[in-house]
């Protein structure tokens, strides 16, 4: 956590923030036609501060209702931060305390990551195995209401506060979903969110499938162990779909498993202290096994750093749909003892120098979510069917040959035993993106072009 001078925050920011709140709606509306940035002179800053104090004085003396000055200033701070970007905010005493509960304590949640997209509260991704995932919430859903409260004008922090609550209590999300004729209502029961971040499976015995659902502290070790346990694999599919991000050091460490040298990601801000670079090291690197990365609109932040860096290093082929576009850095700065400022202080940049903020990562090969319809060739007989056919024909000629009797078909006998550690052909055809990833990975293996 970064602490700033109380004096700077109290004197240098309060007036400017409040003034921006008063005129924020006008500035926001004309954002697309704003003049290029020019620094304010000392005289202009002083004039702005005076303007704020004059307006505050008028409100205090003439507004029709009695109003608390501290509450008015808090609203001004809310307005200013909300107009900066979707991730910056002012946290009053209660909100700052809630943040401490979120980072240190246990709370009930839904298991979704949300963001602002085109001014709408949007689901980045539901996390696998959580209440929201089980209830059917999908990446890209626009949240119209939380219970009976409309989300228009609501910021991310406020929406999170409403959605969080005691485990086993419920709420209803009203969502707008693409291609649905009317809004959907989804009831979700809150629960303690426990996430398994790395799922490992095999495909056709020779391909390793690694699904990273979020970037917690176990990701690098989980992926490293998977590669060690499957050291004979011919190719790797890294699935980052619906991964909302997480810890930066885990994203850097994951890329470092596949890249020998170079800057993986850098962050740049106004202050020199925020300008940092994270580089790859050669030790323990798998630079040769062909690699394909899967992404979609639910891949954000750390997921975009991993997929974009591997793409820039020409270490992998990225397949799927364009990612969310969240590439900024926030820090929490205490203001006094009980309040805080959450402020965007830097942006992430990929090895090529491009940013992902509001842009995202564009896949090398665009593949939309869907199924692949297929049918077996009706002309060809399978081996077991051919054997039955021949036995039947022989029985017609020789009465001494008996046809083996099959066990009575029941629901129990017809049940297929599915190995959870293997992705079979039927499952592949239900996921067009994954099927494309497998086909492209096979091509990389055949042509030996998976090396950096």
C-alpha cells in the first residue's frame, strides 16, 4: 500500500476533486471533443480552488435543505474520481473498512469479476465452480439491476458492496445478454468463494491442456508441476478464457516458464517510482514445446499480460476472441486514518510497447464460441459392427454357428465412464475454440514451428 502526504491530499486534491464533481457531468459529456492537455499555471490552479470555495459557500448558505459540509465534499470526491476512470474511487470510512474485510477476512460473494464497458456494468467473467458460474452468468452479460436497484450511474465499488453479503443469502441479477430478446433474471445464492486456479487435462495422450481460471498465488507452481508430470507432452494448450486476472507476479512467472529473456511487461506512470519492468530469465524455461493460448472477452488484466506477451515474443499462437482490455494499475492511498483514495497510477505495456488498456489483445486467429457439427461416414462399418455383420451372415449358412448374445441394454449398462482427466473427441466438438486450438497445435507440432 502506498501512503501519500496527508497535507497534499487534504489541500492539493480536495478542492480540485470537489470542483470536478460540480462540473463533472459537463466535462464527461464532452470528453470526445476535449482540448489537448495543457498543464495548469499556478494562477489557474488558485482560480480553480477559489471557484470551489465560492460555490461551496453559496451551497452552504442558500441551498433549500440543510446540508453537511463533509458529506458535500465526499460527494464531490466521488464525482471527481468516477470521472477519471472506471477503477479510481474515493472510499469513505465504511468503504475503506469494507476493503479491509475483502482483503483480510471471509465474506460471501457470487464469484464474478466485473468492469465498466461503454458505461455499462459488465461481467468480465464468472469464475469456474462459483455460485455465479453455476447459476449461468456469462462473460459479456450487462448487469441492469442488482435486486431492485438499477446499476445506471453505479460505479464498480458500489455494485460489489451490494453483491457481497452473508453466505447462503441470495440476490437477483437482471441482465441483458446478447441475442436474448428480453432481460434475464438470475437468482444467485452467495457463498464463500474458494477457487481452484489450475485445472490440468490431457488430449489424445500427447497434448497437455492447462486451464488457468484466475491468477492466485498457486498458478506458476501449478503449471510447472503439470509440465513436469507430463514431460513427454508434444504440445500445450493454455486456456485463459474467462480469467479475470489477479496477481501480477504470477502472470510474469507464467510467461517466464516459456520465455528465456526480454521484458515481459512494463508499467509506466507519472511518477518515476511507478515505472517498473519485469524481465524473463533463462533458468527453468521451456522454450521449445509448441504452445497455443485460448482467450475471449472474459480474459482480462493478468490474462491479457500473459497472452499478449507470449504473442509479442512469437512464442505462441493466440486463438479465440478479443480480450476485455483492462491494463491499468491502482493503488490505495490512505487519507487520514479512516478514509482512502483508490487511484490509477500507471498502465501496463507489453514487450512490443503496445498497451492493453481499453484495447485488449486481438487473437492471431479469430474463433467464436460454438459447437462443431459432425457425423460419422455411414458407408464405413466399425470393426465391432463388421464382426457382428459377418457372424450374422455365417449363421445363415451354417446352423451350427451361434451368434453371441449381448447383455440386455439398460440405462446402467449404457452409461459411459468419463475420465475427468481426459478431454475426448465428443467434448472437443462441443467447443469450437478448443477444437481449433488442438488442430493448430497439431500443425505446429508437425511443422516444428512452435519454437521461439
